[in-house]
């Protein structure tokens, strides 16, 4: 079973590669993903000179980008959008998750690779070979009731205020606080503004193309933690992820 992130990476690579080969990429192609979706999309987009925009969690924010482009008659620049929870959108026909187009694209992609003597899993392994093995894991921690809600706020505040310098042995390169719209570049000791609506989300960009995002769920009494770890092999990526988890759970379980 492929994850939402893996299908998103496969489709982005396929669309970019084939549209570039056919000469049908727009002049200023744009792809969109939510901030909690796989960072491997950054590398794929860079290879094909596609601008990748990150938006807040929620597919409505992906559809919103088409509306913004439409105002300047550039909606055709949008080539693909996805989120980790199996949501995909190609073209400007609709503004929400489009299972019909996504299903057709997956079938087309599978047929293309089969004709080339390659399975979809083999195509995914080729992506990992080129960009690094990217492991994306989500953990949820439940906090029921009024006391649970109070504890959730305290945990998020504690992570925000303490802002660790390393997580799981990986150095923190950037600290992004979406509630205060601040992106702190630790290496250069500089701040810049995050051009997104305010949201109670904290992100740590780590060395070795890894990252960690913490946010309270918008619909359930949960704290969600999103891990991205990259390695030359699955076991290496998993090792980084497990160390990151051990580190963050110190805050969760204190």
C-alpha cells in the first residue's frame, strides 16, 4: 500500500517529466503542497524548474491557489497539488480533492511505466535513488477532556519556548513558528516573515534533509507530529526518524 506522500511524489515526478518531454509545461509552472506533506516534492520541483508553494494543512488552501492565479489569468500555471492524506489535484477544473482526475493519472502513470518495462514500485525506487530515501511518518497523541486540552496547550508552548537546538542528533537549521509568522534561520541568525495565515504549528528544519512538525489537530483532541527523514537507505532514514521520535516524546510525556 503506497502512502499519500509516495503517490504525491510519483505523480509530481510523472507530470513534470512527461510534460517537460512533450513541451506542455506552462511558462511559469506551479505546484502546491501542504506544509506537512513530503519535502521530497521540493527536490522534484527544483529539478524541473517548477515553483513549489507550501500552504497550511487543509486542501482548501491548495484550491485557493488556483483562485489567486485565476485573478491574473495564470490558472494554467497550476500543474499539480497534493497533501499527505491522499488528496490530489491536477489542472484548474476543480478547487478541491479530485479523485476522478487522480485515479486517471495514476492509471496513466502505471501504464506508461509498464510500457517502459517498469512497475510503479520500481519508479518509486528510482525517485528514492535520485533524491534520497524519504521516510514520512505521522504520530498522534490523544488528550481527552478539558484537562487534556490544557495539557496540549502546555506541550505546544513548551516546545515553542524551549526550541531545541538539535532533535534526535540532527542539528536544527531553521525554526518556523506559524502562529507568529516567523522563520528563524539559526545558521545565519536571521528572521523572515512567513507569508501564510497564522496557525498554531511549529516546524523544525533539520540537517540531512529532515524535518519535524508539531501541531494540534483541528478536529480531534490530539497533538500530531509529522516526521520527515532522509537517508541513503530505508534503514538509515528509519533510524533518524526513531531518534527524532524519542527526542520529541520527552516533551509529550513530561
